[in-house]
C-alpha cells in the first residue's frame, strides 16, 4: 500500500517540479493513550502512531530556494509557494507553509547547512482533530532533509528541532510529545516518554492479537475558547509548582499528593489542577505496568479514570466528549476518555472486537439524537513512526 502512495506522491511531484523526487518519506499522526496535560509539567505521556500519515516527496536544491506544495490545501491559486531559505524568519508566515518552512529555519538555526528544497506534501491525517497533523508535517520534512543532506540526526533530535519550529516559527506553545511520537513510534507499540529527560521505552500494544480494538471518535467540534483555556491551565500548573516549591508538578510524588494538596490550602482551582497532573502521571505508570504484564483489558478503567479527572479536576472536557465516553461505556466499552487538548477534538474508546459495531452505532445514534454533527469513528491501529518509503 505504501508503495502505491509513494508512487502517486512522486508522480505529482514530477508534474509540479518537472523532474522526479530524490525520495519519498512518511510520518504519522498520533493518539495519546494516556498522559494528558502532563507534558508541560515535565511528566509522562504515552502516544502511539496512527496508520494515517503525511507523505513528502523531496529533492535538494543548492540555490537557496525552498518550494512548497500541499495536495491538501486549496488556496485558490493552487500553486507552489516559493521562498528563500536565507529570508526565513519567525512570525513572517501565518499560513500552512510555516510548518515546513519552520523546519528548514530550525535546521539552519541549529547550524545545519540546508541550501534549499522542492517539497510536495500529501496527508491523510485529519487537520485540527487533535491527531497532530502539524507534527506529522514537520517530522516528514525534517526526516527527508536529514536523509538527503546527511545530517545524521536521531529521531528525538528531529523532534526537538520540529518542536522549536512550531514554538518559535509558527508561534504555537506545544510540548514535545507530538513530534516525538511522529518520529519515534513503532508498529504494535505505544511509546512511554518521560518529557523531562526525553528517555523513552517501546511498550507492547498489539490490540488485535488480544481481541481488542481502539476506536478514535472525532467529534468534529472545536470550541472557540480552547487556546485561552490551555494557557490558563498551563499558568495554573506553574503556580501550583511554585507554591509547592518544586521545578514542575512532576516532582510532586503520588504518595505525597494529600500532603501537597493540604499545603495548597484553599486555592481550589490550583488544587484541582495539581491533583489531575499528579494522578495522571501515576495512571501512565499504571498503564505501562499493565501492558508489560500482558493485562491489556485492565487498562480500560484507568483510561476512564483519566477522563473523569480531565472532566472534573482539569475541566477541559465538553458535552460532545462526555457524550462519547458515557455512551461508549454504557454500550460495553472497556474504557474511554477524551484525548488531546480538550473542548472538542477526539475521544478514544477501548473495546472488545466483538462489541465494536454495536458501540459505534450507539455513539452515532446518541449524537443524532442530541442534534449534534455526526462524529467520525475509525480504528486506530498502533502503527510505525516516520520512515523513508522510496
Ligand atoms: P493538529 O496538529 O491537531 O491537526 P494544528 O492546529 O496543530 O492541529 O495543525 C493543523 C494545521 O497544520 C493546519 O491548519 C495546516 O496549517 C497544517 N496542516 C496540516 N496538514 C496539512 C496538509 N496536509 N497540508 C498543508 N497544511 C497542513
Ligand atoms: Mg498540532
């Protein structure tokens, strides 16, 4: 299948630029299994890669020109964006080209000699659904340039550079999870990542072999205030860490949570944020232990606990996400939770294979009855990270 995709993307590249590409690469979107809003608290996350990928056909240039095209963007002109690598500067681009251009900028900033490129992109990662289409785009470009220019950078280093591109060049204050997932995930595994020191471990997560499936339910809503709310949560977590005298909430041990909450006194808002982050880190560790012990079904209730914590303590769920979780659990799911930033986006549902159809129907009917936009439901098979296709 990937050969056909690579061939089609290479063919379009040839139409656009007049000669075939030097190579074709792919990088996936991701779902976070557990570990939500822990990344900016130096904590643990556990994403796995989706079968959906951003694919890039790329050739080097030595004349300082960067040409960019996406099959998925209809800008009216339908054309190729042409930039000069020497002119790339943060804040100069508010469009989609900021993602790939930001990667070139970050590589050059770090001292890597990238003298231009022709790039054609095509992605099956739905944009803005909380599945990290942006990191897929960045990592596929970074990996292609790493290979073509012989930079010798490792996956985690590409992730760091892409995070910098998104933070500084695009101007989005994202953590390190999405880029690391796109770069480093392996098929049949989830990635246990310590966002403090970037140490990582591949955790076996082969659901089909155990008669289970993980569904993603994209609610297709994004409530408008979500970015402001993200900033507030981040600031609240920082305040909590400062009040407790630690570098980050990661440093509050689960065993010492009650004591920490007591020390926070009557600042109910901060207490709730701290409780979520500290218990969420513990849930990630519990999921790792369960999966390593081969007890996959037992992670279901831990996922659901995570949802309750995000809903009641972190307060970033919404009507649509709660409806997915409640309906799925009532229809026999092993566990379910919202995933991603909150206030819309996607939820995940762990189910026995035999229950998938009933469950999917139940969720769709619940949305129809509530008069909500029909959600997109698909199976998330833990898939490979970034790689060269051709
Ligand atoms: P997410 O990463 O959760 O999908 P983001 O807002 O971080 O959402 O990134 C979405 C943005 O990434 C889009 O608005 C667009 O600018 C860019 N993007 C994603 N996929 C593509 C694509 N195939 N072609 C061009 N731009 C894309
Ligand atoms: Mg993103």
